[in-house]
C-alpha cells in the first residue's frame, strides 16, 4: 500500500508556480491577483479562505479578501461581483460557498464573468470541461486528476466508481475520468443516494473516488484487493480529544481499508491540499490570460 501524499505534491506544485510568478515579475509582467468574497463567519469557510489567502502569498500572488456579514442582500453581493468582473487588476475571484439561504448561489455563480471564474463553477466552464475544451477546471476534480498523474496511476480501461453526484466534485470528476486523455479513459460508474447496490458496485472498482460527505462510509468489505482509493470527504466530526473539538473525517474507514489498497489518500493531507493548489494553478492561468483573452 502506498500513501498518496497530497501535501507534498501540492507543496511541489506551489513551488513551481512561485518560480513562474517570480519570472513573470522579473520580466515586468503583472502579478496575478485573486480576490475572495466571504459571507458570514462559518468556521469551515473561514479556514478554507484563510488557507487560500496563505497559498496566494506562497505563490507570490496578490490577494484580496472581501467580507460581508450574513445579512448582506443578494443585490449587494451581485453588485460586488459586477465590480470585480470589471476591475482590470483582479485576474480571478471566488465567492466562498455555502451562502446564506436568502441568496441564490446559482444566481451569484452565473453573475461571475466566466473568464475570471477560477473556481470553474460557471456553466460556461462546466460545459467546456465536459466536452474537453480549455477552461478553468473546478479545483477538487482537477486536484484528484493531478494526484493520479503524479503517482503514474493507470486509469485507462479501469473501472472507476465515483460515490456522490455533487456539481462540484462527483459530476465533474466522473466526466474527467471518462475523457479520452490521461488520467482518464476509465469506465465510470456514478453511485448516489438512490443506488441500491453500492457495495456490489464498489467491489468491482479498480478506482474508488469517494465524495459523499458521509464519514467512514467505505468499509473494507466494499473494496477489492489492490484498488486505488481517493477520499474526498472532509466532515468535521465532534471529538473531545482534539484542541479544535472536532476531527476531520474522510468518507473511507481508513484503518481497515488502507491495507487492501495499492494507493490511498489520507484525510487530512490527501485531496484537500491539492484543491487549493488547483485554485492557484487557475489563478496563474487567469493572470497569464492563458485560457481566455
Ligand atoms: N465551498 C467548498 N468548496 C468550495 C470551493 O472549492 N470554492 C468555493 N467558492 N466554495 C467552496
């Protein structure tokens, strides 16, 4: 069993980005600038956004954090999105999700100029991804693909089972894994809450990508020997023994599943660090106007 070290791979990629940014600056080019909008004070979102700002500094990017309280109106948020769309200094920006219930996430996502949509959530980017055109790939699926490539994991002709059908992970990663490319070329099955025989399907999987948000859902009796396990779950499970009062828990029962695997991602330190890295890659592409002019 080999542990997939997302933290190390992410550090390596960020170092490469920092070098390229340093070269761009030395040649008199523009410093890539990522802006992030954060609404409210949700603990998870605060941590994610703080980590994104920190990663920007590591890469040599400029970053701006724009905060609103929970009672911000949808129109105020849409006005800020419009302002960032029109700001020539901002290369890319994100609106951290989830948003308060009174604001339509879909409306806000669609208001973002797809040429600055470094989250890859805008329908233009999602559509271009699904037909294999250059675009901003959404961060978690792109991070998974980069990890598989980094470890030279064979995907062609393999049976890849994706657990979960969310718009930000399950659907896009299924789409990328079936694309005629490496990593890709897999036969993909997507399981979700209405799939009756998940265990039987998982037992036929060469690669399992677990993105349900259901702590320790995948147990040893669902996994065949030699399978590759990618765990996207990051649920905060209350735990009295940790300083924070919770333990970040994946969708895979790691201790019993790991011995059966050829490769497995840990939680934390697997897919998580790669997600932020993908956002940094997209920000560099946006700064260079490498995808859209
Ligand atoms: N909330 C959870 N993951 C993400 C992400 O990748 N981007 C944004 N904007 N919000 C999120």
